[in-house]
């Protein structure tokens, strides 16, 4: 791994998109960001710093976005808009929260949490690539997702139902998070 090459590749995208993250987030994710920034402001942070701090975890996704944009020869801004729209549509933020709430009893629990978190980011990146490749690039992100869903409504209906059931099933467990990851992987790999 050539770290300097990696930094050279991702820096322009991360630098450009970092201030745009609050505008790129959708729905519940945008609301979470606003609420977190308001908490920082209430603690005395200036608003620009509060927003920047609140968006730090979301900025991690910019690494995947930079990679996808380069591999798929797409504008990073377009990839980011689609990536975050997919995140909102499939409840990725809620799944990340469930992963963060998993047991932390020992080293193995911590390693399992890290592994499923990385798997979730990989599934989201894979789904973003799938939608990029299979939909009309001139459409807005939400319409691209709708177009993708229309290609196989039965499979996506099942996937959405499973993800919704997991979301409301009570305290998170490694089992429920693993099933959610499998569902997202299936959607990204097979389009269903």
C-alpha cells in the first residue's frame, strides 16, 4: 500500500466534498447531523466548527466515494449524491448506529463490530456502483434509485421488508446486523 499515492488520489475529492457533506445528507441523516451540530453549539462551539465536527463520521464515506468516482470515471459530486441517497433509502445510518450499540465485552466483540461496520461500508459502496452502472446518469439520485428498484420490485420489496423488520426488532445483535448486511450485499451483487 502506497500511502502517499492513496492520499494523492483521495485528497482532491475529500477536500472538495467535505464542506458539502451537510447538503449531501438526506432525511434522517441530515436531521441527525443538524441535531448533533446543535448539541455542539449548545456547548459553546461556533456554528461552523459544530457542523464540521458533527459531520466527521459522514466524511469517512468520502474515501469510498473517491474510490468509486475514480474506478467508474464519474464526477465525485454525482457519486456522493447517489451514495448518500442510497444510505438514506436503505437505512445505512440506522444500521451503523446498531453496530455501534453492539456488545463490547471483549476483544472479539470489538473485532466483530469493526468487521461488520467495514462490511456495511463495502455493501453500500457496492450498491452505489450497481446503481451507477444500471441507471440513467442524467436522473437525480432518488430517481436513479427508483429506476433501480423498478428493475426487480419483488426482490427489493423483500429486502426492504427485512431491513425494516430488523430496524424495529429490539436491541441490536450480531445476528440481526449480519442478516441486514447479507440483504444489502444481495441487493448490491444481484440487484435483488
